[in-house]
C-alpha cells in the first residue's frame, strides 16, 4: 500500500512540477527500470525494490533524443534476432520503448545470444549504455547499491 501511495505522490509531483518533452522513453533490464514521463526509477534487489523519482534536465533529454535519432531507433525491429545456433538459458532481455508524437517503437534485445544483425545490436547497446551513463550520474541513483538480484 505504501508503494502505491508513493508512486501516486510522485506522479502528482510530476504532473505539477515536471518538465515537458516532445518525446518519452522507458527502459527495463532485469534489475532496473526508468520511465522518462513519470520520472520513476526502480531498482530490484533480491528481497526488495527501491523506487526513486529521477528527473532528467532538458539538456540531458536533448542528448538522449539526439542519440535516439542518431541510431534511427524508430526503424529497429521489435526483437533483435538471435542466431539460433546456440541456445543459452535463461533468456534475459533488455528493452527500450520510445515515443515521439504519433510514432513509437519497442525493441527487445536478448543479451545472452549472438545476433544476426551486429549493427542493430551495437546501436541498441550504445543507446542503452548512453542513457544509463546519464541516469547513473544522478546523485540519488549514485547512492543506491548495485543490485544483488540474479537470474536463475
């Protein structure tokens, strides 16, 4: 119940005081999630989850938007296809969702397989790393301990 109240409060703060942008994005890994529209960052641990409000500056948002454009994210496929010659379990996927006006794209990247299209994989990974390099420099995320959550 506390978590629902906290998220509701953070959303209300965002509506009243948040910045506006012509695009938004979300990303998820096994341990981390971020939504640029609500400014909610979640880190999962073995026995808990930590939820923070993390607001990006307009200049950070511009840098991220420019990077989405640079890798032509709207043209990436929904799934970056794996070369199925080797199956590695468990299947672990990171994903990025991007929305701008009436255009949107969701792209999944399975991280434990060799891809058919190396360029698309590199573009996805570079974008992923770029966004997380900005997020991880935010003071409240810097203060979080690394996740101890493991995929079995």
